[in-house]
């Protein structure tokens, strides 16, 4: 080939290059005028999907800045950034035009030659969306390679921002789950349609339960309050310890224990634990103590100086169920029990701060007397007697009960005349105290609480002195001793050796304390509940 032909070929190549450059400049101007139309044309011209370096299909996405169009007026910086993003780099456009075929170039020329419709003016408060950048895919792939975890987090955040939720207004009032389920139904509810019969059944059961408890609540609201009062604190209370045989009639069980042994006795009690025991000799006395407590609580709601009953027994704990059932059956307010399982309960009397111990076992009473605790052996009356339910009546013998037994010593050693001379000589000297002087003091303190409320005539406690002394010869020393002690006795009965039974029938005391067994036996014949006090000179004689 000659040199002239080579030169001519170079000129043709340079001319084609110039023509291509001129076409590129025209396209650049058109893209600057209407960037949106150019992007749509490019999407139509490239029907094949684009892939990134890993082979995944790359979709045309809007940039993050223009995904959600803003409603506010654009700032100066934003207009600059948007205009800069509209300008495409020359390298990318040339590479794109050079890769197209001649037929595609001719169609592009025809489209560029057609006049474009006039674009409406953009309002100031809105900004046109930014077209996708051609080099965004390469930038994304490079970012993914640099920091894949941050890139994945950004994609998840963008997907959450793109998700649209239906608007929900807060409820103005409370609605049940069934009502809210109809308003905001979910796929889970539609999947659980097969369980609707079961759910309806559960809802019906819940409605029935609510109706039942509503009726029970209404019943309790209409029922007057029957709350169990709390027991007083032991350090303030007057503690009366009562054995199970004194409180209830347990003669049958005692007979089985003595004849067949302990195991048969326990078997008998377990078999009959739901059989209520009948009242014993101390039963009416305990009921009268509870009435006094009720009256005190009416006048003094926070009163702690009350009677506190303790059930003290050497029975086994298995027998305690029958005792509890019997106590609850009669409505006795006995909260403290002591079940020693065959051992003597006397050692627990001081631990329970006992003021008075009543038992049907004379040996245990003797043990309590030796421990310095006021005690007495209970005996039931030979026949029934009507007792007062609204007043506690307690009758005391004088010598060896309220007072010491010094006068009885003089009578037995020197005769009755020497006794009268001794009492007249020491009339102004108070007698020494006896075992039940402390219990009489406790009764006197409670009486004064009623007197302070002007309840002297309606006081639920009444005390009696029933003595064989003569009033003329030895009665003055007794009354002066009570006065010196600061005690008041409601009735003083001087019998001068006469029988006490007929007087006790008139009094009808809940309990009568005496140290002589022949007075006890005489009172029993008239139906009086008696308590023998083995003290002093009569201690050995009566055992």
C-alpha cells in the first residue's frame, strides 16, 4: 500500500472520530436539559439485565437521598448536589455509545432530532428525583468488599424504611381480644380458624366462672362480718390453761386407754375424729370468759388485757384433729394448743405465762401447785343447772384459797375458841395471800374497765366470797384484808359452818373454788361445777 492511501485512511479515521465527538457533545447537552428522559431512553435501549462482579442481577434503584421525596423547600447545598449528580461523566457516556451498534446509533439520532415536549416548571417546594448513577453499581460492589457487615445492616435498614404499614389509630376505650381481632386481623388468626370452636368454649367457661364469683361476692357482701378476732398478746393477757378432759367429756377414751393401752386409744380417737366431743366441766366457764372478751372489745376495740384460753393436754398430736373439730364446732376461740404426746404438760405452763391451770387430773394439779401456779381440779355437777350466759360468775372460798391457811392451822391445833381470839387480836393485820389471790386481782382489774365506762350495773363479771367463817367473830379481818389489797368483792356470804350447797344453787356460779373436799362433794350434789384447790394443810389430806 502506498503512503498516500495510508494518509487518506488516517484522515477518514480522524473525521469519524470528530463526528462521534460531535454526537457525544449533542447527547451531553440533551442529557443536561432533560435528565429524566435520557434515563428512560437508556433503560429502553438496554433490555439485557446488568450483573455485578459476583453475578447477581443489579436493579436500577434510586439513590438514598432521593428515595422519599421531600416536601420542604430545597436548600442551596441541595440544589448544588442535585445539579452535580445530573452531570454524567464523559467516560461513562462514551463507553456506552461506543458499545452500541450502528442501527442503534441511527435510532438515537432520530430520537434526538425529534423536538422534546416542554417540561413544566418545577415548584419551589419540591425537588425532582435524582436519576440513577451509572457508576453506582461499581461503588456498591467496592463497599461490599470493604465492609460487608455494615453493608448488610444498611440494606436491612433500607428495607425496613421502604415497608409501609397501615395506619392504626389508638382505641378510645378498652376492647376485648375478640373485638380487636376483628379490627386488626392477622395471618395467624386466619390460620387458627379451625380452633375457633375451642376458643368459644373457653370464653363461655370464663363467663360462667365470672358469673359464679360475682354471685359469691354478692353473698359475702350481704353477710354480716364474722371475722375471727385475734388473740391477745401473752404478756398482756390473762392466760387460762385448760386440759382436754376438763374442757370436753373424754370418759370413753380414758377407759379404753386404761384397759387396752395407748395404741388402741389412738386408734379409737383417729376413727372418731369427726365425732364431736360433749362439753366437760370447764366448758361453761370458758364460754363465759369469751363473753367477757367480747364486751371488752366493744368498749375498747384495741384492748389487750383479755382472757386467753390455752388447751393444755398430754394427748398425741394425732388426737389433735378431733379436738380442733370439737373446738370449732362449738365456736370456742381457742387458738393456742399444747399437745405433749404422753408427757406431762406442766413444764410448759410457765412458758405459756399461765395465770390459772384447770385440769381433771389431780396429780397434774398438784404438780402445778408445786411450780407456784394457781391450779384446781375440775368436777362436774351431779345434775344439770341453768347458767347465766351474759355474766361470768366466780365463787371463792376464803381460807387456803384467797387467803393463806394459817387460821385453819390454829383451828385444828387449838380449837375454835382459840381461833376466834386470834382473829380478834389480829383484826387489823392483813391475812397472807392464798393461791387464787392473783386470779381475783385479774378479775378486779377487768371490772374497773367496765366501771370506767359507767357499766357497773351491767358488768359481765361478778365475784362471790362463800366462807364458813362467822361474820361477827372473824369476818372483819377478811374484809379489811381485801380492802388493803385494793380488791372489791361483789358479794360476801358468811355461813358460820352451814352447808354451802344451797347457797351455790342460788348463785349458780360457773366455777366454785374450795380447798375442802366435803364442801366440793356437797356442792356437786346440787349441780355446782367445783374446782378443788389442794393447798396448805388440806393438800395431803385430800390426795
